[in-house]
């Protein structure tokens, strides 16, 4: 296994049911977590409060990840910082088996896929700077303040736009 900050040596817990260790891991994110509208950028501080427990089947990893994701508001395009606190729990089995997704290899656990899944699944699909963000004015492109509404302009089908120049006497009388 590669020596990333997500790889932990658990030789003191392997095949020792009932043993428990608590650790705090703090490091900059070795790579970007997430690819959508919001993501944790490479180098962003990551803190993991971790509890490792030895079981008969393997090592149970329970933890909480704290970090900050960066995004762009989907309504007004302002930058947004999202504080993330995500819990995870996963069993790392001693022997590879179809029932378990992760295994203990060479007395080590690789938490990267578990942490990545937990963080990425907690990211919002459409981040907003605030719930009442009004977005941008579709005509001017300026940011709208909450509660302001533009009057609805009648939409004219472009196929009929040329007929707007034609008026009848009835139309002229109605305008007066």
C-alpha cells in the first residue's frame, strides 16, 4: 500500500477482539475530493476523529471527518464555503470475502475510499450561498436582492414577432 495519510497501521488491533484505539488525524487533503458543483480542494485541511476497534471478523473504523468544501452558488455564482462534518463507519475484514468491501492488508487500513465516499456523498448537488438567494437578473446579469421581483414581460413567439407592426382600427381605438 502507498504511504498516504489515509493508511493506518493497526498491527496492535489485529486478531485482538475488544481492543480499541482512538486517534486524531490532521493533514491537508492529498487530492481533490468531489467533481461536481462543490468539492474539497487539494490542500484543504482535513481532520478525522477516529475510533478503531478489534473484532473477530476484522477492525471496525468509526469516525467523523471535518473539512471545508468550496463551491459556486448555482443561482448568483458567488463563491461559497461549506463546512462539512461527516460520520462514517466501516468494517475492514481480515480475509477477503464477498460480504465485506474492505480488508486489512499487511496490518494496515486504507481509509481513503471510505472517507472519499462519505465526503462526496455529503456534498450538495446544487449549492447556494443562502436559501433565499434570488439569483441573477436574466436581462442585465446583475445580482438580485432577496424579495425583488422583475415584472413579467410578455414573451412573444419569434415566429409571430413581425406581425406586431400590423394594427387594425379596433386596436387603435382600444389604445385611446
